C-alpha cells in the first residue's frame, strides 16, 4: 500500500499528518510512505528526519496525492481539488457540514473520504479529542489577548490584580474543549461559568476544576443571561458531523459588555454565533456589534509541534490498520473507523452532512457492503 502525506497549504496551517516517529512505525508495516518536501517544516520536523524514518521525500504534491491513501490535517482547499480522485482515499479533518463546495467535489469525484472528527471509539471521538483539548486551552490565552485594548478589548485582565476583580468567563459546552478551557480559566484566577445540556459533563467539569466553577443547565435564557455578564465568551458546542447550532444571536451580542471577547471554537462546523465568520492566524480578530471575535478555523496550528505530536499519536493506529488491511478492509473491520466515512463512491455516508445539505444519506455499512 502507498500512503501519501502532502504539505498543508491552508492559510496558517503549520501541522503535518505524521511525525517522523509515527512514520517509522508505519513503515514497519511495509507500506510505501511518501512525504512531500517541507511537509513537516512548520512543526519543526525536517525532510531528513522523514528520510531517516524510511519515508520517501518527494518534491511534487501530486505524487503524495496519488497514493492509495492520503493522510492530511485539514480539509482540501480549492487549489487541491484537482488532486481528488476515486483512486485515492482521504483521511483528514473534513467538517463537511460547513463546506458545501468541498462536499460537491468529493461526491462528483467519488472520493472515499474519512473524517477524523466523526471516527468513534467507545462513544468518544478519539482523533478529535486531542485537538479539542488544544483548542480549549488556547481559547483562554487567545481570549485574554483579545481583551487587551490593542486588540479592541475592554481592557480586563482575567486574573484581576490588587483590588481589581477578576474577569468573568462564560463557556458554552462542557465537552473536552469546554473543560480544557475551564481548567485554564480557573487556573489564571478568572470567575468561570460553564453551561451544558448534559449534567454528567457539568459534574465532570466541576471535578476537574476542583469545584472552582459554576455550572448551569444550558437553556436559551441562561445562555443569554450569562453571556451578558461575560468578559470572555467561549463557545465549544459540537454536534458530531453536523453544522453547529447558533446559540448566540446578533441581538444577544448587542447586549453584552462592550469590548468583551467571543472565541468560537465551533467555527470549523459553521460557528455557533450568528456573527461568526472564519478568520486566519495572520488576522485573527474582528469586532462586530462591539464584541471582539476570534474565529480561526485551525486554532491548534498556533502550536503546531504539540498539536502534530498529539494528532499523529491518535491517528497512527488507524493508519496501521489501513496499511495492513487496505482502506475498505480496515473500514469493515472497525465500526468506529467506519463511522468516520463521510463520502463513498458518490454517496453521502454521514448523517450530519446529509442533513446540512438536504442530500440523500446511505449508511456507511450499507455503502461499503
């Protein structure tokens, strides 16, 4: 089997799908592994390290894209659409519910596309989890920077100082990203409130934060009340495979504290603020309705070495299975991996994507046979 790792070209994306150590482990299965020149540079991994791991380093992206399986970090951007084909399966973050044009291309080109974010294991999302943790942690330091006057913020230090009170942080969602954000916010001394519809997740957040946060059941009235009092609002809402629900309206933003910050981690899935629009690491903040927004679609790329190491550790067992069993064999052997199948031979095999675009849905097991 041939596995290709192209260099990421999405704006600000510095991660790579494989570390050299993961490449070495994958090579031990006997695969032909090709890595595009410079693919690991942004994460601090040289071409020489991949060569030492047994990979072939090639100068042309097309060679990496023509492999039996293409391993990436982020969804293909329009410049990469020409590489998509039925002969190469794709394994990457896709978030198709927010990308109608990419969905059309994958269907038209009959691509077998497996999305990291919908792969499951024991009811969890094992590949998405480490990136959610990174994004949650980053949301607090990013939000703290946004609160600085130079970024348009209201000039609040989250920890407080002297007789000045700490800032107020409101976190929507108590999943992996939300709990990670809560731990960091509590750690810097902010007053923290987390909201979720799942009481079990709220109890877990209370334990992880040693009881130093308020937790509330999430209903529209409570979301509105807490958002109005927040210096920093962090939305981490996730419905796996589906477009994110809009929880914060433009009208609600107008009622918040002027110069407050909203960090929308859900931007990958379309965003949970009515005013969300994607931004980049080069120009991450914008102000709308008096609120500083941060809506970067690849937040973990800000710390690419850590993120790449965590992501590669999560994907390696699946890549080994692909190498040993072939793409379709690996999918048939693992129901959790099969749940990651989003498109197959022109069919939509992810319910959330079908719902987002009003397209027919075929179950992954029904599609692959």
